[in-house]
């Protein structure tokens, strides 16, 4: 029917602008741009007018921008690429970050706690503690050897306090760097600054750990050279000292006090293009690609749990998840009934196994922002549309009114969208392949 009405090509163009998004937000409304005289404030001609009822789909379709690969693969891929470029800019410059940051000391750290023995694949071809050599992808990997003795309560509360522990670690790290430089903490800020970008990842066992790039800059961040004493070796030593000493006091549950620290697993590597790790170059782009790939993975990807909040605990009975994930979710839900844990909002984040922080975060001076990357992409798309522009002495007045009308595509729209290539500027940045890690 669409073809007979002559709207199929127009609908195809509208859908291709979604860049492959399968769950777009549908909006009813309008947007009008007017030229305004700067001197008098008089509203003049209409520069551009958009009415949703005149669009082929009958509504304005906006990308969902969900970072979860299980919810929208296309938008998650754009998020991953943006994260890649954000991290890369902080490693070797670009996107408004000076190239000199490529000479600053940088280390990548990977941290994880432990809450009980789990099935794993030891290196060297050795068997798991259960006596079996598990194959890659075995469903039991990451699950407790003895579920009844596994500390589910501590695991959920760890996730809930992981963000606070990272903040405490960042404070201790500054102290350790200052101490090694022979400076007071007050004086340190006048000589150097620590910048970082990190991504949270769920291990198979459902515990969050962090992949991070930590950089030692001058006092103005990436815009200033670090002092001569700021070496990668000093930074590495400070990270190794700060990680085990950082701790956050937690709640007392049924007489049991909880204190949260990082686990003994700590991998600290200096990032230099000329350095090699196991015969492979540990390059800036390899590190950025390695870290960025975790930006779109939630608990559902690693542990097979849920990718959306629960309204009622009874919903667990209808979903196909592992028993380990089910116990983690149920523990978070049960702890959420305690008044002393209200600020952790454990029921709202039970599907995330208690973790409620942002998956991708950075310090202010590390590099560009995800918002800036999205704005640049939107500006580029707007420039391609080439709408009328104000003349000299004019500015623009925008009047808009939009109402939420739903999400997703109709069956006919979904069928057509599958056959389309994304419009230029909507599919994100080019894909980069990790050079050293996978």
C-alpha cells in the first residue's frame, strides 16, 4: 500500500536516518525556525518548519540511544565507538585534546574482587578446582563451586559500593603520587593532575570490576606537560600502593559489618607504543578498543541476567536465566527491603545485581565528552540537510512542541528498515580493530 501511495522512497529515507536503530522513540509535534532581526527583535521569515504528521511514518522517529547491545545493537555500537574515540583522544590527542598527552605517563589497570571460589579456566591447561577442564563458553564458568557458601550478600553490596570505592581509590592515588614526589597533597595540585577514563565490566560471576586508563598530567591537565619526576614507573608504583589500601565502610547486616576493598587481582601495564606485551604491541588504539568494548555490556551479557528493571520479584519465575544470576537478583531484591539500605535503591537496580553507577566515566580533564561527540555528529547531519540560514544581522528563534507517542517500528517499517543502509552520518565512526587485545 505504501508503494501505491508513492511514500515508500520517503519512508525509506526517514528510516535510514535512524542508523539501524530498531527501537526508535516516536514523537508527535512540530518545530519551526524563524529568522529574527538582532537589532529590533522582530520575527521575520520562516527558515524551516517540520510537522510530524507530514512525515512518511506519521511521526518523528528519534534514535533510542540505548547503550545496551541486547536492547539495540546499532545504538550500542555507536556508544562503543564514541567511547573508543573518547579514550583514544585521552591517550594520543584529538577531538580537542592536545597531542602532547601521548607523551604523558599512562597505565591501564584492571581490578576485581572475590566472594568465593568459582568455576574457571586456569592458565597452563590446568583443570578447574572442580577437577574438570572447562571449555570456552561453558555455562558453569563464573558460577560458584558451592552456591550455598558463596557470599551473595557481599557480592551485591560490593556492586552497590563499587563507585564509591573507585572515588576513594582516586583520592588515595593522589596521596601516593604526591608522597613519591616529595610533595604535600596541597602542593601536589600545583605541580600535577591525575586524569582517568574507566569502564565497568561484569565478570561471569556477576561482580563488577573496572578497566581504566590513568594518566599523569601537568597542573592544567592535558594542556600542560607533567613535571620531570612524573614517570610511568612512579605512577605504576602509586597505583599498586593505593589499590589495596582504598576501602569503603559498608552497612551492618544482622550484626555482620561490611567493608569493601579491591581484590588481589590487579593488572597494571604501562602504555607505550614501543612496549610489547607477550610479543604484541600495547598501543594506545589497542587499549582504547579493549576498554571500549565493555561499554555496551551489562550484567545480562556476562551473567545471563536481565536487561531491564523488575517490577515484581515474581517476574523471575518467567525468565530464562541461570540459577546463579537468579540468586544475585533475589539477594538484591531482598536487601532492598531494608530501611538502612534505602539510599542504595537495590530493588530498582536488582537487574544490574546492585550496581547503579555509570558504565563509562572519566575525569573532567581527561579528554572530550560523549555529549560533545553526539553534538558534533548532530551538527554534521544538520549541515548535510542544508536548511536556510539566517542572513547577516539575524539570529534564529526556534519554537517546538513534542509529545511522546511510543517506541519501536511497525512490522512494515521493521521489514523495510532491514533492507536499508544507514544514512551517512548516522552509523557512527569507522570501526577499529584491536591491535593487541581481544
